[in-house]
C-alpha cells in the first residue's frame, strides 16, 4: 500500500470531456508524473510483473489506487457510458463475496492514501463512507446489498478512476466473472464474461507462443493477500477518448483515418494502463485494476527523453504488434512527428523523465 | 485481420465411449447420427441399456434418424428441432445421476446451444464430449447491437439487427456459444471487402 507521506494530493480539475469536443488535457504536473512505460529503446511482450508496494513520491505508483487531477472527469465519463449501456458493469451472481471484498479494499485504500478526500468510519457492520470530491456520504450495512444504491462493486467502482475486473479462481485457472469496463482498450466484457485466462487473451499475437501467458498465470494463481502486483500495458488512441470499446468501434474507428501530419501531435495519444492485481481475502478472488492514462504527443515531447525513446520504440515495433494495437495505419505519421526530437543520443536507463 | 490459432476458438476432438460413466446422454443433429451410432456401438455390451439415452433431430440438415432406430440400439427420442431436443435433454438432466457423460454431435451452433442449456442445469463442460459434423457456418454475435446470426458461412456478413457489415473474428465465447462480429468498414465507411468462405 502507498504510504501517506509519499502520495500526492491531487488538485482535481473541473470536469473535462473524453468525447465530442475533447477538452481533456494534462497539466505540466500531470505530464511529469505520467507512467511512461518504456525503459528501453525497443518493446516486446514479457512477463513484466513487479510488487505493487509503493513508488517514488508523487508518482502514480505510490498509492494503492491513484487519484489524479482527472478524477471528476473520469467519474463523469463513466456515468455517461453506463447511462447508455448499463451492461458495461456486470458481475456474475456467485461473485457477491468478491464484490464486498472489492468495496472494502477500495474504501480502505482510498481513505488511507487520501484522508482529505475519502473517509471511512466503521461501527461493527454499520459503515459510513464519505467521498468529499463527489459530495457523497452514505451509511450502509456491510454485507447487505439492499442498503446501497447499487450493488457493492458498482457502487464503489463508480467512484474510482480506471476499469476493474473480478476473477474467480477454480481448478488452477482464473475466470472473467465480472467487471466495470468503461475505458477499455478495445475488448468487450460482455463477450469475454466467463472466459478463462487463456481464452480472454486469445486475440493477443505472439505472447501465447512466447510462454508469457503461461508464466503470468502461474504467478497470479499464487498471488497472496496483502501482496499486490502491478504491470504496465500500452497502446495508442486517437483523441483523448476513454471509451474505445468494441461496442462503439463503429463510431470511433473512423478517428484513425483522420490523423494527418499536421494534427498528429494533437490527435495521437499514448495510452498507458497501470494494471494492479489484488488477492481478495474472503472470496479468494482476484481483483484486476486497469488504470488508464492518456497523453498527447504534443504533451509527451515536452519531456525530451520520452520523445526520443518513444520515437525509437514506435519506429521499431514489430508489424503484428502495431496491427493488433490498432495504429499501424498512422504509425508513419507518429514516427515522422517524433523524428526531429530524436538526436540519437544514448538515453539513461529506466522510464523516469530524465 | 486473420487470427491464426486464437486460443478461444474451440476444438472438436470427437466422441469416445466412456465406459466408466454411470449414465450416457447422446445428443445429435443431422449427420451427427453416424457419430452417435459409432459411440453406441462402443457402449453396448459394457453399459446397461437403461443408462443410455439418445436424443436426435434432423434440424436444418438431412434426416439420418434411421441410422439410430436400428433394433440393436436403445429407442431414440426424435424431435423436429433444436428447441425440442433441449426440452427433452432438460427432462433427462433434471434427474440425472452423478457421473453422467454427454456426447454431442452436430453443427457448431447446435453443439453450443446444447452445451449452454446443459451448463445451466449444472453439467460441467468437461463431462460433455463434442464432435462437429453436418452443416457448416458459425453463430456470430454483433458486438455493436448484440444480435446473433445463426449460420454465418462467410468472413463478412451484414448484421440482421443493425445492418452494419461485420467481420467474423475467431474470438469465441463458450458462455454464449458464439463468435464475435465487428464492424468491418469503421475506418473506411463503405469499403466492404469481398466476403470469402469461412473456414470451419
Ligand atoms: C487477471 C488479470 C488480467 C486480465 C483480466 C487481463 C485482460 C486482458 C485483456 C482483456 C486483453 C485484451 C485481449 C483482446 O485483444 O481481446 C489483454 C491483453 C494483454 N494482456 Fe492481459 N490481462 C491480465 C493479466 C495479464 C498479465 C499478468 C500479463 C503479463 C504478461 C498480461 C499480458 C497481456 C498482454 C501482453 C496483452 C496484449 C496487450 C497489447 O499489446 O496491447 N495480462 N489482457
């Protein structure tokens, strides 16, 4: 868990949009703490899992679940997506204990990491949850879903940034048995529900043959309570669009055809997922948190080291990965845009800004 | 856009009489009759005849019920369509004993419709054998409007629900028993490639 002293207290911005007029932007502070994923000049899949036990002060790795300046915007975007398609939050019936586990973990973590914003008061099974950013104060009976306005998993994940999935563990396998998915990188919870770890990863190129999923699964099956792990995943998205769901692909896919050499710095965004995994204590389920960060190329190149590294990674990324990630069409424009920022100098190891 | 060897795509190992099972439920569609007959040949003699139930429908395919009405086999229940087979199966499974083995032979949409209904009654997928035969074509759900098309035989088809042209992925959901269809011309509206024959 993050410790209080090193967790940044975010200055939360008023609501910005992730659709239509796309008013989302990162402050200079948000740019500097962006979880840039590339530690080397090239990228390939690997079993990139490490303990999630804090990180540099102010970084998104410090708290258990990162709350940043986009909090209100992301909560509002989630509300919009759910209003159009309530099935984006679905949890299978047998996962009710895992729902309460999730609520407890999120409430405890948020109130520990951000005591000015979130307060949890417990009196036996009478819990009071105060979310000062949203003006919520609810008293409910832990374990009794009828005392909350939504089921416990939906109730709490509507108040947290990032997507979440819930996984039952049976017969040495993890199953996709629930989730809150409103800012996903092109996969469908409704379709993947009930799948096992190998099946839901089915469309990913190379990684099966490389043995990545076999080793990753083994690692996750042994995940222990109180010892969460994390990894980064990334792709590219046109516009700061959170909802790049397959459900709405017929609406946003066209964006990929609108990128030009003139607008690529503004349109093309690096999309990074800080994924963390928790073993839940009562249910023995696994909670998967997918916290999504977006940064435009224009914003990214304000950090010289990142501009150079990004140029090298995108230029050398194998075709099948660029195709799978959906930016093979406008990749040349990204490379051309970044090239002038790259003088070929050797870079310091690691992903830090300098 | 091909997805070679995708891990969610199911395979069909074929039917193998399991003489250790305590009850046998054989379910077939159209050309599946032949596979059921071969399975019965392996069971008869080792399994008690009242532990064997046979359900069959010609479905949308050709009628091979005469293969199963041969005197040496237990009398099959023959239905006109899938829905009736499922109703009959539910009756059998409701008072099935532990150690029931199911053998399903037919087209892919038929197999998964049966498996889905059986799972709802608590059958484990591991206890259900499957063999694909007969009519080709996939059940495909439109990821956009959620309409399922029953026998899609080409790589691209028009969704009967929302009328988008969809590309049929190899990504398969066992829970729903369907493949996924995704808008094929989202990035270039109107540019719909020529559909090709789908591989099974
Ligand atoms: C319970 C935990 C996890 C869940 C729920 C999950 C879920 C997913 C999903 C839904 C996809 C998209 C597949 C598609 O195209 O439809 C994906 C992609 C991927 N996953 Fe996982 N995953 C998990 C853990 C892991 C772990 C531990 C690894 C470690 C190596 C991993 C590696 C990958 C990779 C490499 C991709 C491809 C990403 C890309 O190139 O953009 N996943 N994952």
